C-alpha cells in the first residue's frame, strides 16, 4: 500500500498544470504538495519532462530535504520549498516556473506595482522582487539561500505571505504558493498574466502610476475581506 498516494497524486496533477497553463516549456518548473501533519511534501523529480510524469514518479521528502520515498532525485529547487514551508506556515503548495513575463520582471530586478484591478483582486499590494543573491550565499547552499532570500524580503518589506502569495527572485523567476498545490499553480498563472498586463501598460504609458489605494482595497476586500461578496456562498 502506498501511504503517500494522495500526496503524490496532488503533486502530479498540479505539475501537469504547468504546461497546460503555458507557464513553462521542457522541464522549466516544479510544484510541491505539502502534508503539514506529517511534515513532508511530494515534489516533481528533477529534469523529467511533464509528459513523462506519473504519480509514482513524484518524490516525497521531509523539511530537511531528505528523500522519504521515491526512486528519482527530487527537484533541484527542493531546498527552497523546504524553507518556505518552514517559514510560511499557512501554505500547503508551492510552484516555481520560468514563465516569460514574470521572469522578465525578475531579470529587471523590479517589484510589480498594482497597476489595475486584476492585480488588486489577487494581492493587496506590490509583488516583491528580491535583491540579487550575494556571492557568499551562492557559494553556500544556493537553493536554501534562495528560500532565505524570499523570507528575508517579505520580512524586510513587512509583506504578509498569506495576502501576497507571489514573489519574484531577482535574475531568476517567480515562486508562488497557496493553501494547496493546485492553488499555487493558479497563483503562478495569475502572476504571469498581471506581469504581462503591467508590461503592456508601461509600453503604452511609461509614467503609469499605481492604482489608488482606495480602489486597491475595494477590489481586495470584495473577494477576500470579512464582507466579501464575490462568487457564490
């Protein structure tokens, strides 16, 4: 009996969403699904094409990146996932891709302002972009340090990871998270779209300003606030 069957299947289905949503080509991304009660997560195996994935191929690891179950090597980004699960306790799924518009903002080293309601519906503030990683951090343990850099950026900028569930790692690309693996992929797709919209906005008006705070707050609150009325009860 495979005691990790449900977790593996969740990770498998979420990883298959990456190419389905045009978020990455070849093997350029990974998703993990977290079981907080057991302190383990299932993640995509490193370097395996999406079409070749199966639920059984998912690798189960603990929060120290030790392989608990699986025959393949886990994603090279596994240690980044470990840090985020330890430091952001409200999350249960993480997605990392190299989607082009989000990567473009990351390569420019720019945080993403709230230019419109689409962004505000999914985040009540700018999407942070980290600084570039220091040479000693790269030499130390690159993937672990990537996770630390994300956490440090959120703390320094006083950003709540439960409200802003996206980040741009400078020179690298996006990481997103959520209450499930599938929700983390949803946020990756949203981030790609709002990065594209923002770039088009600046192409049309290089001096475009952020949406006024009262409109940002309205769009966020109507979907996520205590008196939210978007969708069905």
